[in-house]
C-alpha cells in the first residue's frame, strides 16, 4: 500500500518560512512509513531563491521534480506555488536518481540511470515515474523508446517539465535540489504496485482541412512542409504569426505516419531560420493535418476522464498532468480545467495536478496491449 501526502507553499523569498510551512503540513514524524520519496513541481523562482534546495535538504528521502506554470492540490490552485507530494509505504520500495545530460541520444543516459535504479536483472520495477527536460534534439518519443529499450517495457508515467515564461526559458528538472536543463529524473517503484492509467481523448478525429506533407525534418525539428519553410507554410494558411509560439501551440498538429497510425503533436519553439521544434518526433514524409481544440472540449474531456478515474475503488492516490496547450485554449478562464478536475475528486482523494510540456502514459495498442506512449494535448492520470 502507498500512502500519499501533499503540501505546498507560496513563500518565495523567506526560505526558512517556506520550509517550515511545508514540513508543518506533512508532519513527517507521524505520517512517514518505512520507505518514502518526494515529487515536487514549482514556479521556477523557487529554484533561484533556494527554497527547493533547502526543502530537499530538510527531507529524509530523495526528492525529484521540475518547473511548471500551475499546480493544484486538494483545496489549492495557483501558479506562484511550490507543491510537494510524498509517496510513502511499508511494503513498496522507491529508488530515485537523475541522468547524465540528454543532449542528442537518450539511450546511453537512460541505460546508465536505469542500471543504478535496477541493478539486478532479476528485480524489475513495477512502475517508472519520470520528470524529463525539454531538449532540442531529444523528443518525448525518443525518451519513451530509450526507457523501453533499457527496461524491457516497464510502464512509464510522467511529464516534460514546463515554465511560466512566454519564451519557454527556465525549464528545469531537479534532483535533491540540484537543477538541470537537460537531465532526466526517474523513480523506480518496487513491490505490490498496480497502477491504473487514464487519459483524455485526443483530437485525432477532429482533423480539419489543409493536409500537407513534412518534406524535410530531423528528429523533432520540422524544416519544410510542402516544400516551404515550416513557419512560411503555416503563415500562408493564416494559422500563425511568426514568433507567436503560444498561438500555434494551441492548434493540434495531427500527424499521420507512413504506417497509417496517427499521433498528435505540439510545437514548443519557432526558430529564426523558419524551422519549428516539436515535443514529439516528426518523421519526414508524414502527413500533417490540423485539429480544432475548443474550451468545451478541454473541460468536458477532463471531466469525463476524471469521473471514470474517480470510480476506481482500489486507491485514492492520484498523479495528474495536463498539457499546457489545454490551458492556453481556455484563455481568460485558465483554471477552468483544474476546477473541472477538482470537482470530480471528493475529499477522499489525495492528488497532485500540474501543467506539462508533454505527457508520458501507457495506452492500449491495436491488440489491446498496454504500451508506453508519448502524448500531446492530453490530461493523464495515474492511480497508485
């Protein structure tokens, strides 16, 4: 059995006060079981003022985490917030670590990290929880592929870190208070862990016109669409103005692979040379379509998914990540999705919800098998 504790602080500048507030809410002397690990998400200034490091030093277990724009806990919702959840158990073991920089190839850093967390071939984790960075040459799909290759397909649930900054600067992962822009953090869970995964529907079937072909790309960076620079092509359709990243990111790109499968992808950087970087892989030769993605779809899909999750009787512990593009779609009602989710979870639930740059969550393939997948424009949930 896993017990989940949550705490938060909005105190950015007074490090001692922030740490005392979080520790007071956790009451770890009374609530900790034999094994524990911490997961924290926060406004990036909590790193700069030293709160994250001081809090990590004050806790008697490893703490992984990353930056985000907004977080929610039971009764709490905000952006200038540090949120912490603690997983604690007498019969589940947690091993946490961080990787070497992931700057072009994810396999070797993941192999080394996984070997530290799973040193025995006869001992396989039941679940991997991850907070990953956003790096120019490694997509979310690359990360999933690397973790699958080293773990043999252990279920992976997690997020790409995000930021409140409009230029997407200041995205960091963190391990025990030490931050990095290019390292992956990982928690391996051992024991009787039977996670349940939930995911909102994606706008794959809501494709509208303007289908085109990626005529040149490298990994997750699209150079040309229909023979034009990626930005020039989108501008010719009136979809985006050059430099307006949030505007284009709120329009789902529906990619049809050469094998006919479909994925939804979100851009995160528009480059001066006309290229666009995406969170997921964008194979050359794939077909590009666009989907409509409205406020009602965001809130209704979240509500439907969380209603189904809330009916799960086995546990009341839940980790939740929602794509930042869903928030952008909400406009001035930017907390509408968080409010919809909170409305589905009564006081018996303990949860942590934050906005994400990309979601990692197992899903069923065409054969009904649970396989690891990278997603965009989704809200995902893991019941522990």
